[in-house]
C-alpha cells in the first residue's frame, strides 16, 4: 500500500481537501532568536489548523475519498485525530464516534465534545482505545478512520509538503515529530530525498527508532509528557517502508527539552503548542539535531490543543 503514496497521489489529495482545510502560515525566524546559531529557521504553524492540528488533513482525506456507510465513522485517538475526525464529520454531516484513552488531555476531550461526536473515554493508552474502537466498528458497520495506518491518512498529512513548497524557498532539512508515523510518512513520500526529512521522538516513546532498529514495527515504550500524541505502541505498517527509504534519521529528545521548546515558542514568538507540537523544535534546542552553517531548516509545529501552560511565572 505504501506504493500508492507518492507525490502525484499527495498532490491529488491536496486538490480534494483544499476547500476544507486552512493554508496554515509559516514563520521565518533566525535560530539566533532561540539562542542557537543564526541559521534560517522556518516554522510551519499547523497548530493554527482547523481542530488545532495537522490531523484534520488526514481526516478530510478519509471522509472525502472513501465511501461512508450509514453508521458513519469511528476513530481511536490520543486526542488530536479524534478532534480532527469529529470536526470533519460535523462539517460533512457524518455521524462519528471517537474513542480516546484516559491519558488524553482535558482540552482535547472538550474539543471533541464541542464538535458533536459521540465520545468514549476508555483505557489508559491509545492502544486500549483502538481496541475498543475496532470492536465497535466491527459491530456497527461504521468506517474506521485510522490515525496513521491508512493510505488516505498518510496522503492527507503529506499535503503539508505541497504547501511548504509553495510558501518558502527550498528547505535543506525538515524536522517532524513522530507518533504513529502518518505525518512523517506523508512528508517523506512527498520530498522523496529531495529534502532531508528527520523524525523526532521522545526518549520515552522511541516508536520509529525501535522499528528501524528491528527492521519492522515493534512494540515500544509509551512514557512521555507527549504520550497523548506521540506514543502509540507501534508505528504504522503502511508508512514504515517509506520511512526506511526516505527518512534520513530519527533523533530522540527528553521531556525536559520538550517543555523547554514549549516555553521557547511562547517566549520568542508567542506561540502556544502542546508537548507533541513542540517536540520537533526540541531537537534543535536540546542539540539532538545541529544544523550546518547556512542550512535552511523547517520545523512542523502542531498541535495547539492544550490547557493553559504554566512555565513557573504565570499561565499562558
């Protein structure tokens, strides 16, 4: 199925979903503003996307490109995918039932409810919610909309690359956080080696790191402050061969560096991001990835579904 995910298919998907998603802005800034070397840094602000994250791209791709049965759609999520599917379903008039684990943040749970989906909170982690969702889909006949291991999902997330190519001069490197791998799979398929694509994972949730080491998706730990968005047990089977072929490397960042990146985004650019949304920038701030002189680096910032964040001197 990975063979169905390439530049042509991603561009075609972008044409389908474009009327339903925002063209999110980019912020061009110097690394020096974050206390780093003065390299060119481009932030793609996907936390400003509908539903607060890039996930709405994959959600609309599924709902617009697949046949929806009368029972509607079902999805399991750490929170952002659920909010995205709930938003897309409401926009298109489709019934939706969303399953999330207890680790999901109150901000994400509230957003799903606000979009009118039938919400089920069950289990401690994403894998638990996924099992409950799969059982309900089998019983109801609803369409399962997978958070990352579905061709349309990966194609939708890859449309970020289409936009970036039109918004900013050629990037040398693009950093993206990795959970189940839908985002980095789509980006890696779009750039196909023309731009260096680097994955960023929490030390406590090295899902793609462990898979690449093993040569296949394997169970990995799920312990991180970003566990509600970056800690499934395994990366998707569909994106894995794409990652093997086109992801330059994966680097690991600490929870401390993720929190530092959240604070830096606020203090430097007045941008609020949840832990998973700040993880890619954490690779630069913590030194997991060090740009070369003159390198032009892109960072995906997503998402923004978080409660007020206290950095020690007041709430944002």
